[in-house]
């Protein structure tokens, strides 16, 4: 959770109870700003959650660290305590060249795994093979930034530096910039300015005011500043894949809903 405004948290207790009715048994972790634990415990006091539930409250810095990635919380500027989240995938090993391995006489065995892990090996005939002989350069991990609700702020620009994907608040068009500032939100142009300053690869706008029945104006506004801007929408699936050492492959699809 990025912050505790009602349009972001009021539906959460019902969802948590429904997950149990739908058969969830695995532990679920819910993280958010200070006050989330108190709110959920009060809201769920008369209900029943039929699976392990962990509620954590974040502070600036690393929130979660897993084998392949970490999640970092970054304070942003809104009307209440609010955070953006940066998901950083750890760098991946280079691609293993099976053809080269066969030419060198390396059998399919744990020896190949050792090379992928960066360790040299010694073959039965005494030859030493190094990882550089059969493994390409490391592939840079993906970086995804979700702004949550925010006004323009330098902390977010810094956190989003060279991200592969920035998902940024674009509640208003520039003609309503004063209203955006008063409510702690951003315009589409301001989202694009953040993307340009941070030198991200892709920008997806989200969190639109319901006054805009046609969102094309927001997209036009953003693309005047940052060409690789797109509109997010409900159930949109964005798939990112690293190609080579730093290039990006992107595909979009709709989830069933």
C-alpha cells in the first residue's frame, strides 16, 4: 500500500476476507505506511481471515529482500505519508553458450552449472575452462518504479533513475495544474518530466481523474515531453524481458476479468 487514503485502503479488508473464502492457505504479506496495521486489525476484528496474514509497516529503504529482487520504499509528496516503491531485480548471469561448451568437450553435468555460477572448471584431460569461455556478459536486472499518489518531487526522479518502467500518477491535465498541486497529485506533463529527467525507458500513466472520459489528451500531453509514454488501464499486463545486456523487449496483453 502506498498510503492510507480511503480510495486505496477501504476495499482491502473485504478482499482479505474474500481470499480465504476463495481457498487461499498460503501466508499473505501486506505492507504499507504507519497506521496500516492498526486500521486492518480494527477492520478485521469482527471478521475472519482463514490463512496466515502478516501486516508490515514500511520505513524509507529496503522493505523486502528476496533471492532475485528487492523492494525499496521511497517517501514521496502527497497530502499524507506516502511512498513510491522501487522493485530492483538482481543482475542475471550471462547466457550459457551450449554450442561452445560442446566444442570444448564439457558434458551436460554440474560442471556447466559451476561455469554459470562464475567458477572455473578443470576437465579430465587437464584443460581449464573459465566462465568467460562459455558464458556471455551478465544481464542487467530490471528496475520498475511505482509512484503511488504524488506531486512532482526530486526524490522520485532520483529513485527512478534509468528505470526500465516508471508507473506515474497522472491525475490531471496541465490545464488543472493548480488543482493537482492542491490535492497532492501530478499532471500528465509532470509525470513525463519526471520520466525524462530520470532517463527511464518507458512511462505508463495511471490514476486519472474521472472528469476525463477521453484520456487521449493526457497521452498527447505526456508524449510532447516524453515520447515513450503510454496509458495504463485495468487488467493491462506489461511483460518486460531483458534482451542482451541492456535492451528491453516489451509486450502488452489483457488479463481475463
